[in-house]
C-alpha cells in the first residue's frame, strides 16, 4: 500500500503538488494521468525517494519514504542514466552488481522479448531501443513497487501494442504494484486496474477501470474529459 498524507511539494515558488491525500492499493497496475505539468512525474519521484515533500508524508508499506526506499522500489525515469560505452549485456551485468534483487535471467528474457542485441553499445541504440532497455532493467528487479514514468516514450507506435501486451507477463501482481504515468493512455489502458487523474497538482479523481467501463460505459480518455468538464463547472 502507498499512502500520501497531505503532501505538498514546492520547487522555489512553483507548487507541483498541492495537499494530496490518497491511498494506492497493492497488487494493482495503476495509471497516473493528466496534462503536462500536472504533477505526475513529481508524484513518482516522491514515491521513489528522489525528492522529499515540502509538507506531508509518503509511506510505502507503512515505511516512511526516504532515499533507502530504493530497496523496495524500481524506478524508470524519463531520463537516460546509463554508461554509453557499455554494451547492453554489460549494462545488465552492472545492474546485477548494484541491486541484490536484480534477476539477471529475467532481464535476458525481457531483452529477448524486446529484440535487443546484448552486444550492442548503449550509445549506438536508437531512442526507442534505449526505452526498451530501460523497461528491461526496471522490470528485472524483484521489488514490491515498480514505478514507470512515461515508459512508452520514444517507442515506435507500431510496436507499442505488442510491448504493452508483453509487459504483463513480466509482472507478478501477487507480489508487485505497478504505477505508470503516461500520455499514451489508449495503448496502456488494457493493462490498468485503476486510474488517478491529477490536474494542477491536485488529485481530481480516482477510479477503478472495470467499474468505469461497466457503470459508465466509457474509456479513460472520455472519463478524463468528463471529469475536467465537471471540475470546470464546479468553479
């Protein structure tokens, strides 16, 4: 379980998150959606321990989040943070040396699925293939929480669908919770159990995806539009 309790995060004069209180259940794939600058990436960075709240607390499995939470969390950043002179295989070996929970066998399985050449240098990979490598490194860790910030960014639209379908086979929802921020909502929607809409640093709504489809007969994109319209009318 992941808990935000009255969390506010400021960067100088800018308020990225504004008094957010929410509980995200375990064993689910949860999408965090919203416009650019709404606070999605900040929310993931707070869960990963990379930044600290200005006010409030973030807890994962009743443990207050700090830098040491990396033992429980695997985080895929929007940024590339790899040694360019390493090959794909050497990058896998490096991660294995850094994280005791890193499953090398699983990493190579994902590489195979992603059609990545383990002998190719990272600096020579296309943006899309660097994105595939990031996914492999993130999912190969045996941790309770996986955070993925725009995992489909840079991937060829022609392969996104097959990659999204394949992702589920590398996630163990009996032991893991996956939180994804994305602009590619329609591609990722089949994976999601739950969706959280953030706007202007506030959680506007949280919804079970199956209930959304059965009760309102709409998808996530239409639900976002409807929720934003309602909020506009309230103001």
